[in-house]
C-alpha cells in the first residue's frame, strides 16, 4: 500500500508543522509544537539506533508526563506499534501483555518491581534515558503506511484473557478526525487531560485528538477536583472525563470552582453510563450539560451526543460521521473505519466477534445490549455478557478475577459480579462458597488478589453454594440481586 503523502502519521501533522503555539502544558511548563517535534524526533532516532523498527511493538508503561507524550509520539513517527500498559499492573498482567504482544522494547518512567519480574529478558529503558540519548536535529522517522499498525491496546474479554486490539494508522486517524470535527475542536482550544495515557479516551481522544487539531493539552498527571478546577482557571476550554470524575467533582465543588468549570466550552464523559441525576446536578452547578459519547477498545470512537442540540440524559447519542450501526437481537453492532483491524493473533476471537457480509462490509459485535429512541438515539441497556464489568471507566473481566480467588485455599467456588456503585459505576463483589471449616475476610481476600487495584474485590458475600441452572452454569443474575455483605 502506498505511503502517506509525506510518509508520516497524519495524527502528527500539527507537530510536524513546528509552530510556536503551545502543544502541551504540564505543571508550569509550556511546550510548543516545535519543541514537541524535536523531542519526538529524538525518541524516534533513539529507537532507530536500538534497532526498534517499523512494525515492532514497544510497551509503554508511562504515566501522564511530557516524557510519556514524547515517547508515544516518537514511536508513532518511527512506525513502531504503541502498546500502552497500566503502570499499576501486577506481575502476571505485565507478563501476559509483554509475551502476547511480543514487545521488542519496554519504556518505563519509574522503576516497577512487578514489571521487572515480568520482563523475561526483554530490554527496558526509562523514558528519561531514551530522551537523553537523542542527538540534536535527530532524524529517525520511518515511512508510515495507511495499513500499518499504530496501536495495540489490551482489554479484558469474557474468557479472562486480555486481548490486544490492533488499530491501523488510517483507522485511528479516521476515528479521531471524525470526533474532533463533531466536537468543534480547533487550535483555539486547551483540553484538560486528567485521564491516564493507557486509557483509550486519555490517549486517543484527549491527547492525540487535541494534537491532531492543533489544540493544546493541559496534562493533569493525577486527577483531583482541585487540579481540574485549577486547569479551568488557567484558560482551558474543554474537559474530557469519565463518570467517576464527575461524581468526585460534584462532591467537592464550591461556588468559585463551579463558576470556573462553567466557563469551559465543553465537558465530555465516556466509558460508562453517567446517571441522569449526575448529569442534571452538574448542569445545575455549572450551567453546562455534559456531552456523553460511547466507544470501546475495539471500536474506539463510535457514538456521540451532538455539540449543538439536545444532549439526552441516559443516552450516548448517534453514530459519528463515517460510522454505521445496527441492532441485531438487541445487541449493538458497528461498522466503521475506526474499528480495529483484528484481535492480535486471535483469529478465533475475530471469528466470534465479526460478521462479514457478502459485499465485504464487516460488523463488530459489541456485546452491549441497547435500546433506540424513535429518532435512532442509542441508549446502552447493559452487557450481553455478565462476565464484563465497567468500574471507574475500565472494562474488567470477572473471569480473570475469579481465577485469582479460586487459588485461595479457603475458597471452594466463587463468582464475581458487579454491583451498582454511585461513584464507580460498578464495584467488584466476590460471592464465595468456603471449604469446610474455612474462614475468609474481605481484607484477606484483597491481599490475596494480585491484580491492579481496580480489579480487587470491594465486597465479599459468603454463601453455602452458588446458584446454578440445570446445565451447571452459575446464575449471576440471581447473585446480583443479593445484598452485599
């Protein structure tokens, strides 16, 4: 396939333009597009010298920082596939992503014992050291093609094994361009990004989306209501959030903070359903109606409420330009240029998740049960699979958590379910039947589960036996109806 006209990633066109305008604010520092171009070029050259070539995968275990942004962009301009990894992962989670992706290099910003234990001989370098290797006027770019992979982002599936969603350069650019145009993002905007760079919304929309339109990004490395209000007071125009952030803001805003947020042009929310109560409460406090959208790791950018017009409580809107949707047996299916090319090295999962029509159009089965308003506005009803939870904006596999709990010597059988939670959307609840004579507390269970903090149980219910149907399948719907202990 022919290269792009300038051989570079289209998401970086404003970076390559080397303008004097600010691209990234972090702490008290303002970094121009020209400076960011130099930094990312240096990273690309350093990758070149290390033998990391176009199509190789680089695992980025990075927090929100200028170094993290430079390393991300350096990989994209070199043609290296970015594999974002949650820095709070535990050893087995790191080990799976590194082995499955075949990462040629790991880039970290802080030494992490769990990561080091999972390297299995793979080279690792700190982001600071990689930037220090960069010579002045570095040139390490490689030609970038439409169908090259740009992003391999891992998400949890119903089997408990995290799968890599492989996104191409053209697909990623198409989805980002469509959403940024729909939201009217321009070079006059400053986007508050308090989301992690391993999160689809934080990486693809709030960062790459802003940069692709010439807008500035104000990085907030660690979310707090105070930090977001401060960013708004410093001249930000857009805040991109998840429901947990909205909940915490509502609990902390004073009149001055509400006025600062009310001066923003746009507040968006994604990753889980925002309650109508929170939508109305935020509007009452700030005068702004939050714009909700829908996407997932496999489809990235799919549905959105409008910038101009009614933003409906409890609804995630209509397809973004270029995206088609249909509802089959109540399940949402998507066909769009921004949908992933495939699950990484998982043709079995592709066969289960994609439907290809005779004329060649592919539809991705999202697993989300939806309802449509009369005018086609989409409302998410729930998951087709009860083995997936949305906690604080992250999609979790109950099976992955269950496998850890089953290894506890006191546990005879377990089912993990998501219970409604006002702040987090859902909370992880472990329903456990104990072995004869055994005891177990929530604190003991939490200490046993060696997974990221968001995946650890927040409630424990002890039962004599799990309810099952005639075929022996656990009836999780019955368990969700039980009160948490």
